[in-house]
C-alpha cells in the first residue's frame, strides 16, 4: 500500500515478511536513504521474539536469519537426523516469524546465513519448501538464502550461484553470495583467520564483483558479501583492518561499466560485531544495506542471564532453601531468566539500529 511522509513520497509496505518486489523496495529505500538494517542470527523463539521486539521499539525494519546450526538448534538437538533437522528448524522458524512479524508492526527480511558447498542440499531443500509455500500462498517462505562458496574457484562459485538464483527468482526470492573470504568461523563455516592485516583473501577484488554482477543481474535479485577485511567474532584491537573503500571501488567499477547509478550493488557487511562505528558508517555510505550481527547479541543475552543467576544464586541450587524453607520457583522460572536474556538483545540491537541509522525508518504502514 502507498503512503507518504512530510518530506517525500515513499512506498509503504504491509508489515510482516517481505519478499519479491517488496523486498527490492525495502533494499532500494535503505540504500537511497543511506541506512542499513541489522541482520540478526537467531536460534529459538526467544531470540526471534527479542529481535522483533527491538525492531518495533526502534520503529525499524530488520533482517532475521538462521545459520545451518541455528536452524538445527531451533528444531531441537534431540533429532538424530541433522540434515533433516536443519531443514525442519529453518521451516519452523520461518513460520514463527511469518505468524508474528505483522503483529509487531515491522517489515522483516527472512534469510539464511552461510551455506558452503556441502550445505547446498540444505539450501535446495529450503527452496523446495519455498516453492510449496509459493504454490499455496503466492509468496515464498523466505526472502533470500545465502550461498557462501567463497572458498571454491571463482568461476564455480558464480556458476553454482547462477543455477540456484534461477530457481529462487522464479518464486520471488533473492540470494546472497560471498566473494573473498570473511575471516574467522561462524557455526562451523570458515576457520581461524590469518591475523596479518595484508591477508589478500580478506579483500575482494572489484573485477570479481563485476563478473558476478554481469552474470547474475540478468537472472534476478542478488546481494554480495564482499570482503573488506571483516572477520566473524570479536578480536583484540589492531588485528582486523577494515578497508571499506574496497566496497566503493566495486560500486564505482560496476557503475562505470553499466551506467546504472552510484550504488548498483546491494552490499552486505559480514562480521559486524565489534566493528568500529566509523567504519560501519563508511561501509553504509558505500551502499551496504545489511550488516550481520551475532557475536554481540549472543553475549548480550548471556550477560543478562549470567547477571540473573548471580543475583539469585541459591535459586539455581535449591527449589526450597534448606535454611529458611523459602521457595525459589519465582526466581528459577525460565520465563524470568530467559526474559532477562531477551532484554539484553533488545538493548544491544537498539545500539545497532542507531549505528546503522535505521531508527524510525520502517516502511511498514
């Protein structure tokens, strides 16, 4: 549906999970207005609900994503078939988000994170589910999926990405690809990075991005996680040397060759946790619309739970105090300490929305 604000005519979107043209509208709006959205890894309903609460409180749209192990955890580690659990958990999480996102009054991009070569079957199984959902509802289950084939030869990476995008585009989905290698490890994908600041693998070459654009853009919507020194996790100052100018160089090369505006690429910032705020702002100014955050929200959750346990130590040892017979149910009730963890995520994401300048800019109307 359409609406307007006091300064310019904007396209308003129905709150809920956005796909297809609505997804492209949301991405284009973020880039045009010079802000980005946090992409938050989730592992269960508590973390999903905390992300939705934070987005609503900050009047910002948001990206919710699952890694393969996050999806498996969502389904339950008691399931013996890990491959099946990764699919079932992702599908279960997607339905949970679809059910609640509109109630929180924000637009949500629903995404899956790093899938390397061995996880291509996971992506294809989720697209199977997306196709079935499309047949029933006219929309896919997810907004997009990521293929992280950055450790494979470039031409194979691009050819396989093109094959998957051909399937995804038919049902209004996007894909995210990675060029260059984001250092560190996230949920079993990647490995410890070479701490030398001049590690060439941590910096994507603009010519590679141009190749990707020329192959994929005629097929459908895609985004690029271009590496500019970013690393998963949080490391001591000085180890990670971010060079956002690499993003600008890639945008400039594609724009020069194809004459399609200053920011033709939809760019993604991986490893956002612990990054310098000025580098975040610089990356966003070069057309980054999405910044992944996982390590910081995990810690925010754990810190609040730990503080609750420290404040109520005997409640986590006794149901009834052996000295004074005091019952502790109200303190060890999971709803109390899990809620504390949720509030930690909400607070940390408030900072992320401010860093990315998305506060108050939701397109939901």
